[in-house]
C-alpha cells in the first residue's frame, strides 16, 4: 500500500511540473525588430542615435588642426545649447559622450575610481593630440618625435605621437568599448537596470512610462539595441557599416568566414529578447542577454587580435600602415575591459590586465620598436580567453 501512495505522489508531481511548464510564458521569435502598442511603434532609442552622431563629429574633429583642446573637450562633454557641432539638433541636445563612458550600472556604479580614471584617460588623449601631434603636423615622425608618416606607394599620411600612436584611432576604437559595449552589455542588458524599481510589475501590467508608448523595461532593451543599430536607416533590415563604431566592426567580423553568422545571431538575440519582454517571459529575455554578451564581446576580441597581427605583418616594410593598424588594435585592446563573460559578472580582461597590455605595447619607443614576438604574445593571450584562435582572427 505504501508503494502505491509513493507512486501516486510521483505521478502527481510530474503532472504538476508539466502544468507549471505549460503555464510558463512562451515567446514566439518575431521576424524583425518591430513592436507596437495600440497601433504605434514602441521602439525608441533616440538618445543612442544622438550620441553616435556626436561621436562621429568628435572623432572627425581630432584630425583638424584648427581645433583646440577646449573645442574638442566641448564635443566630448557637450553642454545643451552650445554650438559644438554642425548639426543644430546635436547642439540642442542634453546628451553627451563623456557622461556615458565607463558609466555602466554593473561595472562602474560602485567603482568611481576606475570610472574617473578611464574618463581622465580619454581627456588625456584629447589633450595630447592637441599639444603633441598638432604642433608637429608638418614634421616627419621618428622614434621619439611626433609628426607625419606616409604609407608606402604614396598612400595615406598618418599623424602620430612620439611612440607611433594615432590618437584619433586610439580614441575611436576605445569609445567602442568604453561607450557602446559597456552601455549595452553592462548597463542596459543588466538585470539591475531592466528589473529596477517597479519595472517588472509595470511591464507585467502594461504600465507605460510617463507620456510614452513603451514600458520602461522595453525602452531599456531598445537603448541597448540602439548603441549597435542606432545609425541604421531601417532597423527591420540592418545593412551594417552605417557608422564607424560597433556597427562597422560587426560588419567586418561578419565578413570573416571564420565568424560568418555572428550578425544574425546578435540581431536574432536582440529581437527575441525584446519579444520576450512583451510576452513577460523573463527567462528567455535573460538567455538572450547572455548570448549578446558572448557575441558582442567576441567582436572586440577578434578585432584586437586582427589589428595586432595586421600591424605585425607590415612593420618591416611599411611603418605608417603598421602604426595605423596597431593604433586601431590598441583601441580594441583598451576596449577589452568593457567586455562581459556570459553568465558572469566579469569582463574577459580586467582593467589591470588591459593596462599591462597597453604598457607593454607602448614601452620605450612604442610601435617604433615593438617586436613581433610581443604582438604574438598579446594576441595569443587575447584569443586564449575567447572561443577562437589567433589564426582565425588574424585574417
């Protein structure tokens, strides 16, 4: 009789589990990133598009010797109403770039020391472009001397500091990590942001943000999406390569046969995660956030290795081209500290590890005498923490 009772209890438990599974919300994958409420779109990421546009003008200005440290700083840390940009809408905006660099909830809300150090690092690079590179715009660069250096065969002229670094490239690629990647992976996809305050209850109840057609949780997810797709003309059919930041380099990684399919994986995760929020299916939402952490971090790792290896291959024959690649690589190396391991609270590389890489690459005369062995060593260290090899990323 006892066995009968036990069996009945097991059957009841299985029925209960199946009922619980049946009751869980199921998210249907949408065809594209398009969501509506009452016949109107609920998708909004205007703030991210604005910051991308500001970053485009700011980075372009880093190569104009008519700019001063004051005017460059004003573009980086814009104040609403100031005529810092060519676009009147940007001038009127209360947004700026600097306030969102190293500013994620997960990584920096309780770490003001690193946040301040990183912001100051960008300020220092801007100041150095004006004080070191601009005065030597017509001077031939050499080890220990800032100036110009032309690529072989009459190619582009690069403007470098005394260690061979193009500050404009270093800053641009570091912004991909410090602004875009950090805000996507460690802020807007964070449970601490998505589920903050009454966000879950509001989303469950269909309570929209004040004066808006979206719930706060929907909007936070859209803001993550906007830092990657904010320059696209049609987000239902992104073409990539629409800005010079994360969007462009997702396109480049997608173009490498070893990583083909990464752009679809990222887009699919964004739209399924957004649909899951509409369906109140938070397990599916969280699973998509982890996919995005893995895939978007991979973009940074791949491009860091790619540029270090490209630069290594040109050092002996074309220093200007090599310095250009290594400057881009240096920025992607800097961006590694903003990546995020999936299902973890950690980046793939700590700030201390990244600082060590930077110090090694810029030791003594920097790119003028960096060795191939050093570039291989750092490249292998980076590839070793991701799911790809140096050879896969190098070409």
